[in-house]
C-alpha cells in the first residue's frame, strides 16, 4: 500500500475531552489507540480562526489562508441591495483561493477528501476522489467525483446514502421536541453515520491507495453541542441522575467507536504512513444567552419591524434572521454564528447608513457601546474582546467580513432575537466553540512524545503538503511546525517554499441546491445553535 499521508479531521475535538478519554487513571482508556498516538507522536493546541466557526476554520485548514483571503466567514453569505438584505448559503465556489486538494492534484498526487464542508461542487482538476460534507443526501451523487465514484460506493456492504448525510427530518424533530428520549436518540444516530464515512475511507484506502487520504468525522462537534454536560469531565462529579449516567455511557460509546475507526485507518494505511489529526476548533461550556440585537436596539443602532400578534407573526419572530426595519437600521448582527456587527454605509444620497467619512467615528462609538454591556452583579464586561475587521480579517476579501468581531466572556454565540432581557442565564450548561482545537502527528519522521507550542489552523494545510513531499506555496499564511518532525526526517526532506497558488477554480456552472434543501440545512444550523 502506497498511502503516504493520512489526515483525520475531528470537528470540534478538544484536549479537555480527549485527555480524559485517553487517560488510564480510572481503568482502561476509552480511546486506547489515541492514547498511543499521544504517547508516541507530537501534539499541539491549534488556534482556530478569529471567529472559531466551522466554515472559516475548515476552509482555512484546506487553503493555508485565513478568512480575509479565502472569503468564507460564516455558513450564510449576505448581500445588501438598497433597503433589503439577501441571505444565501456559502459553497465551494465562494472560496477565492486554491485548496490543498488542488495544489496536490496539479503536482501529480492522488488525493481523497471525504466529508469536508464547502467542498461541493468539487474542483474540476481534482486528481482523485471527493465526497463532500454538509450537503443533503440527494446531492451526494452529483457532487462526488469522479462521476463513477458514487456507484462504486454502493458496492460497499450496508452503504446507505441517507444515513451518510445529515438526517434533517430527525434533527428538526429534535429541535421541536427536546425531550430526554429525543436527545438520546439524536446522539445515538451519529454512531452509524460515522461508520458510513469510515467505510468509504477504508474502501478508498484499500482500493486506490491515494497519496493523501483525508476524512473528517463531524459527530464530535454535533455530540458536544447537544450533550456537553455528559462529555465534559468537569460535569461528571457529584450526584448524577440515571439519565445523565446513561447519556454519558452513550457518548463514551461514540468516542470508543471513533477510536476504533482511527486505529483501523492507520493500520490500513501501512507502517510508513504519516498520520495527522486536527480539529477546526475546540469546545467549552456556555452558560448565558446574550441577545446582541436587542441590546443594539436599546442603544438605537437598529429598529425592528412591527410584527402582528398572529401565528404568522410569531413564526416570523422565531425565524432564523432578525426582522429589522432596514430603512432605520445602521448596525446589526446578521447571524448568531457570525458573532459580528455589520455597519451600514450610505454610499449614495438617500441610502440608510452612515456617511463614509463618518465611518471610523461611528465604529468607535459602537465599540464604546459594546464595552458598556456588563454583568450588573459583578461589573464584568460581557463582551471581552472587540476586534476591528482589518485587525483580524486583513486580505482581499476583508470587505465581506463583519465590521466588528465580538468574543463573549464564555465564548458563546450571540442571539439575534428581539427578546429581553439582554443577558439571561441558560437553563442548563450547553456546549460552544473554544478557539483552541487539537493538532496531532504520528508515524515515521514524527517527534515522539513531544508537546509543541500553540499552532495556527493554517499550519495544517502546509504540514500536509510537506508530508506529501511538496513545496509549501509562498502565499500560504500557514507554516510547517518544524518541531513536529525529527531532525533526521528534515535532513532528508527539507522544507521547501515554492511557487504561489494558482487561484480558486471559481464557479464551474454546477447546479446549486434547491431552496427547500437550503432551508433544511438552515434548520440543521438552527439545531446546533448557529442560526435562530
């Protein structure tokens, strides 16, 4: 078998959980093979994108460039037209820079990339295999490449495309009825779904031996969003209910299965493979709701449309997007997952917004207002960091970034709903993203038992290309962490900085998703707390 590089993505993985699951202090580790990787490989915390969110983070990993260059900031892309704002889903055609899949392909390397978000439609120039993530199952065939791949996958025993993709109907039902039984079933259904992705990866490893085999398991993130209470080691002390114990066992079953998948893939890849694992962000607990648009409304930055007291009006209030009077709104938060504030600028007479010459003064005024949002009991600022976009999203795509990026004191996502109070404790602790994820390396040429300083997520793409024996493009922001590799390996395989990337493939004319399927994906985002 000639596989040289194996990359396993774990969406939302955090050392807070993985260190606990690989520990032998309380008996046999839940993840014994990962414990072996910890002991015999290198590890590092991995700093995510400024807003540690799935879309910008995974795209940054896949491109070696930050959001200010690749242009993907959120799940939803917005465009202001006059007095209206239009929303649509990002896809791979919105990425402005070249991915590592294309960089490796055009240099003769065969790649396989499975379940990564924003890889649909796939690049035309791919030398290898791609099955995208974050699409309804009906879109898997037309967005998988090469064209015959989907039919080949159907020969895998127990292959089930509906099980492979997100089960939107089940997750919508769970959103409507969050009973204990619903939550338990929601967590449970990720076990067979992850097995589907494992089987595809194992199939391609054995049948095709790609130079770069990459697969992403996203159940880690989904499970932790809905079941952080049962995963976080800090929540396992004291008197626990029978339900809590049952959910804890179910969650551990998921991680035990994942450990088996990792072990099997590593062994199938062969003894000479270099193995890398990374997450797009980490995880932590959030304990309060911060209704940022309600606060901006109190400060006069935005105005709400009047909603009639009818069923239709109440549905409008509970919808995913803020129902604003755009003719009177100057600054607002577009989506919960953005954690950003957009300032409207009036470029033409009569338009709503601030004059261009007043932009900087207006933004500084807005920052002061955001700094004044404090905990009434302690005086602590609710928004601990406020970044101007040029400070965190510099690049050709900066104009598409929010004008201000907020970091809440518990790292949670804001709410954009028109409800009070502005700050409210959650009924129970929930899981949210933390900026520090994980980065692991294992295999020949990898330093053993080494813990490196914090790396940045763009470094992963550079590292994978280096492992393949390819130069790192000169326009990459990511760099190879030299301490991850032995001196002997680097002597034989020096790090080479090569030509810049060739640019993104652009719109290839592939069919877009139907509106109803986009709504299903938005419902999924709502389930996970990224949309409201």
